C-alpha cells in the first residue's frame, strides 16, 4: 500500500481522482483490481493536504455506483456463462467455488448482499454482474448499490482523513505511528459491516449433516 500511496502522490489531483474512480469502477464491473487499497491510500494523502477528501470520496462513490451499474448490465446480458468465463480467466478470485458462495449469499439475501458486498472483496467484484445475471430488479439493485457505495466511499475516506489529521497534529515526530494508527482506523471503519457480511455469508453454508442426508430421508 505504501508503494501505491507514493505513486499516487506524484500525480496531479485531477488525475488522482480519475484513477480512484477508474480503478474502483473497473473493479465493480467484475475485474479484480485493488480498489480498496487505492481508496485508503488516497484518503491518507488527503490527510496530508495533497488532495481534497470530498473529491476522493466523490470519485470513489461515483466509480462504485457507475461500475456496479455497468456490471449489472453486462451480467444481465451475458448471464451465468459470462460469470463462468470470468471465473476461467480469474480462477483465484472468481473460480467456481467463489462464484457459488457469492451466488448463494446473493440469492438468499438479495439487495442486502449488494449493500454489504461493498465491504467484502469477493462480493464487491461480483455484486453487479451477479445481480444482472440473476435478474434482480434494477431499481432495488440501484438503491442498495448507491447506499453501499456512498457509505463505503465517504465513510472510509473521512474516517481516515480525520484520524490522519489528528495523527499528524499529535504525532508529528513519529510519522510511522501516525500511519499505523490511520491504517488501523481504516480497518476498524469497515469492521462491523464486514462482520455482518461474513455472518450473512456463513449462513449460506449448508450444514454438513444435512449434506449427508439423502433428500428422500428428510
């Protein structure tokens, strides 16, 4: 993440905002990219005055919402065969096992999976295409998508920005400690939502005993 932050700091602010929106947007379309790392790095740069936090958050939210909507349209047109092709191209991130888990969570929890999926790497990538492939009504998808994107983008950006500014003020001579504190705060900012999303995901895993009982014996 430090290398990403150093690279971003060398860019003009306008270009950095476009990078944030672009990386997060492409990730939300279903292509594995480090969207969260780019957002966290940019938020930390905002704390040092390199860029403006409101524009970082706006770019991240726009990328998330637009990217998910494009992913939804592609998934609706391509259906499950498209997801399977993506799985063959990115087996580590979107292989059959990952796709099955995401599809179970999505089918069971609907738009809540879209909202909480913004805080989980796997669902963040698959939420849009999977919603389209499952023919979730677009209005419901858009509400959950926009809510998740705004909470994730603005919440992460402003929490890191606030903590980073406080760390810079109180820990001027211990820059590594300020960075560590900001990173810990960034992780804490999404802890509850991640925990909730994982709880929803774990509820989709069938009980082993149920798997061993033939359907006719239940």
